[in-house]
């Protein structure tokens, strides 16, 4: 089996390039849609502005957005001795593991967290005093378990009636990407969210969506393009570097996603017209939906909700003849049988060269870090031409990473 049919045999060092620090955008542009747009269409590259996106899309395209909302996941707590401990909330553990109910939890909860200055916090609790509508409030945190790379932290707060989402909103800070190396500002509070952000739970923004303004969204509608929304709560693992020499040694992070049954029906009705993912997280969600549906189509008996999960290597290990249409029909039948209007699942899907796309025909995305799984995804979509795209971007002064410029990637052959 060749490296291009089994990503486990890929060396991450084959997916690197030199990114000067000066090319990393430290701040957003004054206007979202004034960012630059590199258009790759079947091997040809052109330079545009993002507000021209509707004129560059394939006729009849459906754009799929990720409407997750970034939460203020960084909490700076104080020890009784005065030292500061930073707690970065990664994902809920108890009493809920799903993000939506965890954000509405009142009184107390347990989350998996990264701990800054953790070596100086041996025992006891730390606290954070804040205010809600000018009324005093307090958050108390206690470490209940320390594991390699993270800790389980029990939070409790007063007033206990506050949902945890409100605690984070009033007490926390936005988790900007670590490579920006600065504190969040009032500008970030607005600009590190998409204009269509709706469902709280992400600890990193779906940055491809940061370029969309209300004007661009209106223009898409005026041009006759359909849009749909899914929710994938972006985790801190999106910044996790690939440290293994070969991809077989890399453990892909898992993320929760939610899709309305109405969106599944919309996708079914749209085929075979182009489906364009806005961001790598939307693309992972779309492709994960296919693999869940393929599993259900091949195993028509009831599948427990806990098994609605896409594994890292599943597409490379499970041969399937299930079509896109059959997969989505199986998902809808599953939801009908369980009386649910929403598909809720998790995914660890790694999309890398060798992956066969089942849903997405194109991608709107930013320019990603060298040796990252996001760059592997781009290489899976457009093949070796990823180097041409990145060389062009570097040579023509494009801005890189989260607050950087954008690209529209349209492969030569539709991948259905």
C-alpha cells in the first residue's frame, strides 16, 4: 500500500515550508471582507479580495458554515498566597460531556483543563472574583485529578444559579492562538467571532469564517447561492503540532459536532451541485457525516448514541460502496427512529493525502501552519499543488494564520 493510499505512512516533514514570523497576521484588518482571497481553480491561481467571493464560486454552490461560538475559556485564578494560576477549559467531563448541556450547568461542574503555573499549585483551591451586572460573584476551582498534559478541575461558583456559560462570559478571557503571543482585547471580543456565531462551546475560532461580513452574506443570497450551518466546537487540539515523524504516531484530537436534520435534507436535495465547506471544521463535519451514515447503512440495526463517532483512520480501514445519498438517508432514518431532530456525534477524522472526499467539492480556508494536520487536509484536497498555492501566497505578501488572508480552493475534478 503506497503512502498516498495510507496516510499513516506519510512523513510530516514532507509538509513543511518556511513561514517568516513577519508573515503571521498579529491583528485583524479593519474590515473583515477586505482581506485578500487567493483563488485556486483547477491548477490556476488568481488574486482577489474576499468581498468578491460570490463572483468566484462555482454556479449553484451550497456553502456550509460552522456556527460555533468561541467561549472565554481562559480563567486567571488566585491562590491564597497571591500567586496566579491560569486554567484553560478544554472540554466538559461531568455532569455532562456534551458541550451544550455543560454550558448550561449551574452550581458546579468538572472540566478537563490546561493549567498554567500548575507546579506552584500543589493543594487547596484557587479563586476568581468577578462581577455580574455590577454584583459580586466568585468562582472556586479545585484540582481533582492530574494527568499527563492536563488536569481535571472542579468548578463551583456563586451565585450558583448562573449557567457556566455566563461564568465564562463574565470571568474569562478569549483563548487567542498561542502564536499571537498577546492578551485578548476588546477588538478580539468582536473580531475573533464570526458574524454568524450562535452556539457557544469552541475554544478556537473557525477562522475561515472571520472574513465574512453581513454584506458578503447578503451578496451570496443575491447571487442565488444557498447556505447551511453545522456546529463543530473547535477544540484546542486544532493547534496541536504533529510531533511524530510518521503520521501513524500522531493521535488526532476529537471534537463534538451537531447537525440539524433539516441540513441533512438540504444537502440531499442539493446533490449533485457543488458543496463548498467554509473552513476545515465545516469540511471535517461534512465528511464525518458521510462516514457515520455509511456505518449506519452497513449496520441497519440500532446504533447507540455513544457509537456515533468517526475514528481517525476509519476511512482508510473501511472499504464502502455507500454513496453520499445513501449515507445521508441512513442518517435521517436513524434520527427518525430515535425521535431526534439533531445529529450529535464526535469525530477524530484525519483528512490527509490518500483521503477520498465524499461530500465537499471545495474549501474556503486560511493559510495554515507548516507541519500541521490542517495543511495535510489542504494537500488532500488539491494534491501537490498545495506547494504552488503557498509559494504564491508567500511571494505575493499574503497574511498567514488565524487573522490572515483567505483562499478558495477548487480541485480540478469534483470529488463526490
